[in-house]
C-alpha cells in the first residue's frame, strides 16, 4: 500500500504558534480552547525551544491559510432577552 504524503512540515516552532495566535487575535486561553488543549499546553508551546510536533502542526498550517475559519465556528456571546414583568 502506497503511503500518501502531504505538504505539511513535521513540526512548528514556538514563534509559529505565537504568530498564528496573534494573527487570530486570540489570548492563550482562547487559542487553547480553539485547538482543544489546556492553556498550560499553549504556554509550554510558546516557550518551547525545540520543534513542536503532533496534530497542532497541521492545524497551524490550515489556520494560517484560512484564518476566517475561526469566525465560522465561533459561538457568539449569548445576550439574554430583556423581560418585562407586569
């Protein structure tokens, strides 16, 4: 069976993580929620001196190519309807 290859690098750097997070105008906590990891993980990634590997690599590439995708999945803040009691 032939192994499929993709045009993603095998790793990203701390600067790559910081740049995409800032491009998306997200805090570390919001970015963590977006990529389904803890805030501590994002903090560690951004302080990491060695290459970062795993599923985040593909996600960073996708987010960098289409940053509008975040807005498509963002849940707007719920505004409570005003109730008047008589």
